[in-house]
C-alpha cells in the first residue's frame, strides 16, 4: 500500500472512532429536561420529549469504541500497520501449508532419493501413482459439485447470521424508542438488556448448531 493510501485509511478509521467518542462525550455532558416537550407533535398526540439517551445504550457505544481500538492494535486495519500479533492471511496460509508438508513429507522421502527408473519399477510407487491419479480425477468431479453447492451453504449461513443479528436489534430498537419504558431510568438496565441479548443469541446459536445450520 502506498504512503498516500496508508495515510488515507489511517485517518478515515481513526477519525471515525474519534467522532464516535466525541459524540458520546458531548451527549454525556448535555443537559436534558426529562418530560419536557420539544414542541414537535405528530398524529395529534405523539410528542417528542427532551429525554437523555439511556445509559445502557451509551455503554454499548463505549464498549464498541474500546473493542475497535483493541482490535486495530492487535490485527491489521490501520493501513500498513501489521498489528501487535503480526497476523496476516498469507502467514496463516504458510503455517497451514508447512503443517501439511510435515504430514506428507515422510511419504515422499523414500522416493525423492530414488531415480526415475527405480521408481518406475517400484510396485508400491506405481500403485500410489494410480491411486492418486484416480483421486485427482474424482476430486475434479467433486470440486465441480462443491462449487454448485457452496452457494447454498453460504446463503444458509448468512441467513442464520441475519437471524442472530436481528434478535438483539429488535430488543434494542424497542428500548431505543423515545417513550417511557420499564427500568429505563436505572443505571444497570443496559447490563440486563445486553445480558438478555447475549443469552438469546447464545440459545439461538446452540439451536442452529444442533440443526447443523452453521
């Protein structure tokens, strides 16, 4: 990545996180008059009130900002910065390739020290060649079938993830309405809602896994 795009990505990412943090700070310092109407009325009786944002909602944003900073510190995400863990997709691929090479290496050490004529006269080597040739042919047919089936698998997974994300969205959207709700004035409400959302998502995930939807 060039220096320009590196700086561009870093500025955009950090500016977005900083903007969220400033918004949270400003909202936390703002003065509200609970129950006071803002003068906006819809459908004759629906009024907009000057109520503060629920504390649990503010803490969810704080957790999001902290998580994003920790993630960007550990993993690639800020331009050319590789992260403290040094993780890369190419590095992960290399590790898996070396692990596979270590597994199959003993099978080929014997034949790497032999010349071609000796290998051609080795019955076990010829049987292995025929077996692998048959395996490769079958793999090509299987790969063609897998490609056509992968789309269905991906769509099923994405549909399951969408359902999981919609559950906490419904609950938090309900508590995000500007009307009086149970426990909306208690400081621990956000923890109850977050715990309930996590419990609901966990139970749903367990059901999906039991049905092999993941």
